[in-house]
């Protein structure tokens, strides 16, 4: 299909970009917020069906792996057929998964529902696709700030929705009623998807004809595979996934073990989510003023310092909350910076696919963080080894990002 060089420019008016940011933020907030509450219902779901906890835990492990593995495919769908088609596919998977989750009474049913379908739904409504739309709709000057705003709005769902579930469970709603009510948030998500529209101008080719989209995509993937800075981002984001997943899953148990308060871990995760909003907003603003790769290096180094300080002193309720306050701003502040670097290197047209590959590395790190945390605890009776591994990986990622270069690929290509 030929594309005229006078293609409609990206939506950049104040009103249109504001609508896109609001819609993108709500889609992310619902997508991440619903995902974050599955761990809260782990115990009641297992108790109702008489399952050992490993059964539903496996469902959630499948969810994380599918989320990462499906991201490049959803990105390719978006780059080939359009962002909204990929978003609608993700929405349908999410809705089907939540519906089946509420009625499935067998392990296989839950693996399919909360594992495969919800994992695919998250992948199709999460950062990769949504931030690609925002990137295409933003001016070069405002892109970093806009990505930070949307990331922060998405993070707010991980604070508000778990609090809603906690309130309902505390007021005698059972887990199924509570999750059914929260699933209704998918309805306004459906109203936001049509608003996520941004065109990308494409450079004219000889004869005013652009190459086929699949040819352009394969060419860009080949370039990315040999791009040193892109490869370093893949390695660096693996560490982000390791940190975030390990802390999310194992911090509540660690806090309970050391302090004896079963509610302390949940409060800490909520504090992390709240502080994360500030972190993503700040990262978006700083990314517009300073080299993003150096900001990423600083974030990972600070994670290592915060974790080191946390485990170097006696663990108390106060130290757990202080740790949450310290790690929260460093939580997903990596997202607008990493995605911003990808856009700078390769442009916004294939952003969804290239982000999907980087994010799959993140989810491999997530899997290992969760699995090794439990494995080492079972072997040694403590989380000490995994905490030190998290520190070492933070230092590794800080060093990995230093050689990254924030430059468009065209500047590297031979004339």
C-alpha cells in the first residue's frame, strides 16, 4: 500500500494530546491494577477449592510469562495493523480471562483463565502498546514528559485498585464478588481504546511510495539485533524485572517473618505504588533534560544502595516502610526512560515491537526473581542470598547503561 509523503502528522494539539494521555493512563491503571490484586486472593481461592497454594501460584507464574512472551506479538500486530486492533485483542483476552477466572473450579481452568488469557490481556493493554501511541502523538520536546505522566497514571491503579479490594474483603464481600465488581472497570477501558489514535508520518521513498510495512519492520529488527545500545537495554531491563517481581512477591513474607505483622507487607507494597507515581513523573521530566542512559544508571545504582541499607540494619516496621519509601521512586521510573531511548534510536513506528522484545527480557527477570526467591528460601531458610543477588544485579545494570548512546540509528548508518 502506498503512503503519500504528506501523511497526517501526529496529534500534537493541546486538546488531542491531553485526551490521549488521559485515555492511555486509564487503560494502564486498569490493566496493572487488576493484575496486582491476584496475589491478594491467593489464599481465599486456594481455601475454597482445597488446593495447595502452588496451584494458583502456578497460574500467576504463567500469567507473568505469557505477559512477557506475548508482548512482541502484540507489538507486531500494532505495527502491522494498527495500535487499536492490538489493544482490542488484548481487551478481549483480558475480559474472557477475568470471566473464566470467576467460574473456573479446576487447576487447568485457572491456568487458562488467570494464567494464559489474563497474561495475554495484560500484554495487549500494557506499556508497550499504550506508550507507543503516546510516543507517536507527542512532539519530540514533550515526549519524555508525556511518557512519564502516562506511566505515573498507570501506576496509580496499583495503589487504588488493591485498596478497593481490601475494603470490599474487609466488609464481608467474598473474593468472587469483589473480583467481579473490579472486573467492571474493563467497561470504561473499552471506551478509552478508541481514543488512542495517533498517526506517524513516514519518510517519502522514491516515487512517493513507502516500502511494505513488514519489510520495514524486519529491516528495523535486523538493525536492532546488531545495535549495541539496544542490546544493553535488553540486559538492563532484565534486572528491572528481577527487582520488581522479587520485592512484590516476597517482601510481604519477609516483613511478616521479621516483624510478625501480617499486614505490614501489604502496606509496604501500597507505599511503593504511591511513591512510584512520583518517581515516574520525575523520570519523565528529568529525561527531557539529562541523558536518559545516565539517569537509568543512577536509578539502578540507587536501587542497590537502598537494598543494601535495608538488609544491613535490623528489620523493623519502620525500616520496612522506609525501604518502601526509598525503593518506590525507583520502581517503574525506568519505563519512560527505557522506552524513550528506544524511540530515539529507532523512531516511533516500530516502537511497540522493539519495546516488546525488551519487555520480554524484563519478564524473564521477573520469573527468576520470583522463582529463585522461593527456591533459595526453601534451601537456606532465608532470603539473604537473593537480596545480595539483587544488589549485585543493580550494580551490573548501572554499569551496563553507561555505554548506551542516545542517538538515532540513521546517525550510525554509513552514507
